[in-house]
């Protein structure tokens, strides 16, 4: 599985690093850093928790083939 | 559009309503929640707004960039009279939309990060132990709010910001004055006193650069033509000072009440200290101390669940009710520290007590740490702690949204 974290959306809430500490961490600026962009399938559940909890929709799991944003993005993709 | 004070509005559910139990939403909200996820409710000024009680609808709306948090807009709903005070209109970070919101929030992110909070923990533990020792020395009865629940977050935020703790009686009283004011005039008066105080403090920091705390650092970054003006800094200081201690202190107090009234859960927590982080999130979910996850105004028509929220209409997300959406939390009215047993380390964080979307609480990691420390050290130091008055006799706050107790007598 491939994961991405969009630092321009991150609000440093920290859920990702708690949910999946081997996949996400935070930089000196408090914002998300991806430690492992292609975690093994055994991490899928924790990465899904991170994607679900991220309040600013910064985390995405790239599902095989299509690029899938978080299920609940909720609004047209016009966020700057 | 949102016509003021029509007869139709008079038939609507009047918001807010007081709780009957310190950790459960008002009985009226519970009735509403059973009727569906979205409701029209009437405010004090005769206007109506949407009240959201469904969890997925709340998350969708709070993450939607078409919802504005800009309190200076004419159509922004004022949920309580005090929110009409001019001082609240451009409240920093929480009351701004992107791009200004994101710029100011990122300026503060390093100071509130998980790493920073973890580094502060031993210091907060020492503080809590000192306060417990003082209470034991003084002997029962003690007011837990004054002796413990308030000093912890108050000292932590004053050290973090670089506000002298010696001034705590002043800034605590003015914060309560601001947050519990029954009129815009009273709120404005308390707010201006805090503003003038912070103005003087920041002037001192400008003259003595290199001091400790967030405000000293930011004072050196002020640039009238850049991202942080002096007025921005003052507004940020005010937001952090008032946001940082009242919520957390009342959560400590009502959290202790909830644990004392559920001896089986307190025993489960005592039996396994590893449960502490999950117990804190369960208490945050149940108590929903602010009762509200966020207030917004729609800037465009938004379709949701077969309803249309029109541009200009206000939306209030109820944390106490979205936190009881049975689709997300089975047996939602029950307090269960083992609720997420077997789940991921973060799976107890689905509650909306800290809001959702880009405004989700900046201080949440700090608050969680303070709560973990406060509960564990209190019950370790005073194992036979009990309420000094019957539950029904606790002097609880009323007439607003922010929950809490004026005092909380305890004995042992
Ligand atoms: C139990 C304690 C706390 C609770 C329940 C709480 C609750 C909340 C909620 C619900 C929001 C979102 C409001 C909205 O979306 O309109 C929020 C935002 C905020 N909180 Fe907290 N809070 C707590 C503690 C703290 C602490 C300790 C601080 C530290 C200074 C803090 C600072 C802030 C700030 C600055 C925001 C605005 C964030 C933004 O707009 O991006 N809070 N809080
Ligand atoms: S959960 Fe989202 S907002 Fe929070 S730190 Fe991770 S990426 Fe950033």
C-alpha cells in the first residue's frame, strides 16, 4: 500500500503519529512527516485509522489503481 | 435566509438547555438526537440555526471549506449574548478562515506538538504531586477546582506562553468573567481588561527580547507588513490564554465527578494504568465539556442528507450528541473505559470533543497529557477521595454551553 501526507493541509493534530507510529512522525515544525511511504499490508488497519482521524484530510492511502482520497472529503476539491 | 424572530421560529426547540446530569447532554438534546441528525433550533435573539447531532454529518460539515468560521461576518450566528461582544468578533485562529487561519496555526504548531507535550510531562507530574501534597496537608474538605483542577492547566499555560503565574487570580477571574458573562457588555469589559494586561506584558517582552515562552518568541517575529502583526499577536495571546485553562480545568473537575460516580470504572482504571489514555478519551467523549464542537456559517448552499443548508445559514455541531451517535459508539450513554479494547492506540479518538476539520483543537495533545497526569496522580495520592456534597448539590454552571462547576468540595 502507498500512503501520502499533504503537509500543506496538515494542522499538526498528531493523530497519525499515534495511530501508526512506524509510518508517520512529526518534524520540528510540528507537521506530519512520512517515515514509510510503502508500509506492508500488516499496517493497513492502523494507517486507515490515521486516514480516518486526520481532521484536515491530509492523509491518503493510494489504493491500487485509482487514487482514492479520504472517504469523507465531503467537499469539492477546491481547497487551496 | 434566516429571518429574525418570526412566529415560525418560536415553535422551534430553544437552544441552549442545561444538563440534568453533569456528564450527560440535556434531556431535550437527547430527544432531538432520536429524531435524526439535523435540526433547526432557536437562539436567544430569535434567529434559528441548524443543530447537528449526527457524527458523520458533523464531520462532513466541519471539514467542508464552504463552512466559514469567520466571526466578523454579519451572518455569523451568535449562540449566546456574550458572543456579540466586539472582542470576540475577530478572535484569533478559531475565528478565522484560511489563509490567515493556517498561517497563524502553523506558527504555533511546534509549541503544541506531541513531542513538545511529551517533554513537558515530567514537569506537570511534579506540579500535580505538589498540589496533592498541599491538599493532604490542609486536610478535608477542599475545593478541588481551586486547589487542583484550575492550578494545573493555569500554571501550564502561563509557563508555556510566558505569562507570570503570579497574575493567575487576575487572568482566571477575567477569563471566567468573559466566558460566563450573561451579556455582551460584561464580556467586553472582562475581555478588555485581559487585552490591556496582555498588551502591557507584550510591551515588556518587546523591551526584553529572548525571554522564555511562546509570546516572547512571537514578539520577536512581529512584522506589521507580514504574517504576524502586533494586533494578531495580542489576539493569539488572548485566545491561547482563555482557551488553555478553563476548558481543561472543568474537564478535570467533571472527569473526577464522573469517575467517582462510576466506581467500577475507576477500579478498572486503577487495576491497569495502561488504560489511562483510553479512559481519558472516553471521559472526553462522555463529558463533552464544551458541549459544542464548532459553530459555522455556510457560504454556499450545501446539500446534506436530503436537506439543503442555504448560504448564510448558521450551523452548530453538538459534541455531546455527536459523541452519542450509536452508529459510531455502541451503548453511547454508558461510560466504559474499555470501549476501544483491542482497537488501535488512537481508536478512542473518534469523538468530536475537540472538533473536526482544520479548527480541531490546537491544544488537544496538551489537554490529554494534563488530564492523564491529573487523574492518575490525584487517585494515587488520595485513594479514598469522595465528593463532599451529594451529586445533586454540586453548584453546576447554567445558561451557557460550556459545562462546569463553580466549586467542588471533596473529602477523604
Ligand atoms: C479539555 C480541554 C479542551 C477542549 C474540550 C477543547 C475544545 C476545543 C474545540 C471543540 C475546538 C474547535 C472549535 C471550532 O472548531 O470552532 C478547539 C479549538 C481550539 N483550542 Fe481547544 N479545547 C481544550 C483545550 C485547549 C487547550 C489546553 C488549548 C491551549 C491553548 C486550546 C486551544 C485551542 C485553540 C487555539 C483552538 C483553535 C484551533 C483552530 O481554530 O485551528 N484548547 N478546542
Ligand atoms: S493527523 Fe493529519 S493533521 Fe494531524 S498531524 Fe497527522 S497529517 Fe497532520
